[in-house]
């Protein structure tokens, strides 16, 4: 009887370690619930009101899974006003 080979954990030519696989994190700053007529009336410079304030925490998701909460920050010294998120709570995987 042949023994099954364990999954590869190292790198070989053409592969990357699992921990190096990039993932996408979605940041939710709020939600809006406009009526269809309001949505159809949106134009350049329209304002869509969200259900949160500027200083309220944002939520970080991987897919549909909430992984953390944080606060938006503007990166100092960045001429374009780039944003970052300072984590204030990381969700315990066991609590999900």
C-alpha cells in the first residue's frame, strides 16, 4: 500500500508559499438605502448619505466574513490624501 504524500509546504519552482497568497480586504464605511428614483437621479456631485458618521468605526471583511474593525486615517505626508485603517478590534476566529 502506497503512503500518501504530505501536502507541499516549501517552495519549488513556479509555486509560492500559502502565506504569500494575496487576499482582498473590503472596508465598509457605511450603507445607504436610497429609493430607486433617488438612485436614478444621481449625477456628478450628488451626495449619498450614509448611516455612519466620519468618526465611526469601519468594518474589514474578507469575502462576507467580518475580520476586524478600525478607524480611517489619512496618511501623513501623502500629497494625494491616501487613506489607511488603524485596527481597533480584531475579531476572534473562535467567536465567528
